[in-house]
C-alpha cells in the first residue's frame, strides 16, 4: 500500500468494507473497458438492412482482437511488476530501463502484428467461419482496426506501468477512450454513413487519444518512471525476465482467442451465419458477468496477499470467504436474470427478429451454468493471491483448454441437434471446472496457510 493509513486498514478495517473500497473501482474500470466492444456491436447491430450480417462479420474479428490484447499484456503484465520490484529496491534506473524496453517491444510487436493481420485478414476471417455474406463486413472492420492496433498495444501495455507507480486514478485512461468511442460511433456509423468502417474508425481514434494521454504522462513531470530514448534499445537481461513473468497472462488471454475460433468454426458449420451472429451477442453478454467478477477478485487479492504475508491466517480466511460469497451471489443473480430475460439482452444488440429469437434460445443454454463461475473464479484468483501462480494458471486453463474446447467438438458427435450441442459445451465445462477448482482449493487452503 502507499501509506501508513492504508497499511493499517489492511490489518484492522472490517473486511467487507475494505473489499467494497477496493473492488468497486476495479469493477467500474472493467465495465468501462467492456464498453469499447459492446458499444461498437450495439450500433453495428442496428445498421438498417444489414445489421445482422454486419454484426456477425465484426464478431468474427474477435479472435484477432484477443490476440492483440494478449501480446500487449505480455509486455505490460510482465514488465510492470518487475519495474515495481526495482522501485522497491530504490533502483529507479533499472525500473526505467524495463519501462523503455517494454515500450520498444510493444512498438516492434505492433509493426509485426499489423503487417501479418492486415495482409491475412480475409484468409483468417474465412478460417474463423466467415461466409460470402459476412466476410466483407469483417474485413472492412478488421483492416481499419488493425492499422490502429499500435494504439491498443500502447494503452494496454503501458497502462500497468502507471498503476504500478501508485497513480491509480490516472491509469483509468480507459474512461476517456470509452466516452469518446460512445460519442463518435453514431457520428461515423450513421452520420457519415460509414457503417462498420465508421465503428472501426471511432474505436481507433478513441484508443489513439488514450495512447497519447499515457505517453504524455510517462514523459511528463508527475511520473516517477520516465520514458527515455536511451532505454529503448532491447537488452536480453532486461526484457527476457519480463516476458517470463508475463507469459501466464499471455497464455490465459490467447486461449480466449482459440476458444472463440472453436465456437465460430463449429457454429458456422452447423448453424450458419445466424448461429455465429448469436454467438457474437452471447460473447458480449457473458462479459457482463466475467469482467465484474474479475474486478471483485482484484479487490480481494491485495487483502488476502497482505495478510498472508503478515501471517494473519484468520484475516486471510475472512477475506477469502467474503470474496467467495460476493462472487457466488453476483453470478447467481446474473444466472437468474439470463434465464428470465434473455430476449431483453438479445434485443439490445440487434433489431433483426430472426437473430433475436435465435439468440434468446441460445442464451438460455449457454448461460445455464454461469452461476458456477463464481465458485471457479473466486478460488482460482485466490490461488494467485496466495502466491500459487502455477496452480492458478492450470485451473484457468482447465475450463477452456481441457474441458470446453474439446467438448465443443465432441458433443455434436453424440447429440442430434448439433448447434444445441455446441452451446451446451459451455455450461457443462463451467460446472465441472467449478467443482474441480473448488475441491482443489479447499483441500489445499489450510495447508498453504500453515506453510506460511
């Protein structure tokens, strides 16, 4: 923590109050991040005459978007903690070298990813399940977004370096970008009649503003660590430890891309454009559960970690069970809402009657096990808070790589309704992963505390 009063709060303040203080800003930040994708899709889905096809085409870009985010966090999530360690050692010179090297790496990755994805966008989108009807919309959106991917990499890769210096409010630059995106989307999509191209331009411009904001701060007077040209030369002893630390986050984010490809490939094969369009909406709706859930756990992690380090077992347990309860209540309420009002959420993203009807049916199946996500995420993130990174990564991969992706391809072999089988893979993997993760956590929890 940054001050004596904050340290005392970690040790003495009531855990529920402390969790609320730490989790609410994190949840707000996660929801604001979500607006980038959701706002684009809401406006695109309501483009007159072509909304359903355009929404499906843009949804097929999701795997590429996730990979860009994964590469950004490879540098950000690995470099920022390393910089913080050296700041703690009063070695700001090395911390600034890490900042400079990670920035240089982001630029190199931006050039490479822009060239590869721009050239091969049509082939990749076709591989992901695009049809002749949806491919033009996907390529139109993708190529503009890809040209601006350097701004995405800078925002996501450099923002952790602001947070790690203690400038939490300044690091919430995503608010600026999200607000600009909300304003520009209808202007470019409908006002200038640019359709999906307008949505991509609005997103790129909003990300550019965020990137400029971050670079101005890291080059200004208020920051502790400064971006300096002499630190841009990549050094193995500086950058490789950062990549080693960031690889777990990279793996977790990149598997989302593989998961998205698996869903769209199978759904396009069995259900066509309508099924893929429904999946685009479902992906956005599901993030309304997963991202706030991550925010809750971001609030709980420092409480558990601090008291774990201090040897206060009872307070660690109190923090965990408070976080555990909040997560379960949240996902259970979300599950109930999804089962009762799926049509309401489907209608937000499209005015196409067929797509709304199809999505309503698919949402009920896909969300049937979402209540169990609270168990899985709360326990998995608590492993991270207690320094059990390898176990946490394994359990994070369990739901997606070990269970969900194979089930997407296996279940249609045994169930007559192939599309139903693909959507059913989600609740089955959710519930199985929750059971395994929860049992694993409770069998190891006391042993981990005793070892400390």
